[in-house]
């Protein structure tokens, strides 16, 4: 990932939370979605890595 560009939102416009409060579209938690625009790029990159883990755990 290019560290100099802003980190884009992983939103795919499928916005619904599952029973674990994780979006079925982007796989972010409700808290991560709410904080996304306040997060630093470093925090966003960490969330993107966690999303990858959630995807494989489906």
C-alpha cells in the first residue's frame, strides 16, 4: 500500500450489520464505521488488515 496517499473507505454501499455488529458489505464494525473519518491513515490501514482477517474467518 502506498503510504503517501489517503486511505480510501472500504465501503461498498451494502450497509447492514450482522448479529456481531459487523457490516456485511465492508466487514467493518459499527464503531470502525463511525470513527472512519476521524482515524489517522495508520489506524485505517490497521482496520483494513483486520477486515482481511474477518473475511477469511467468514
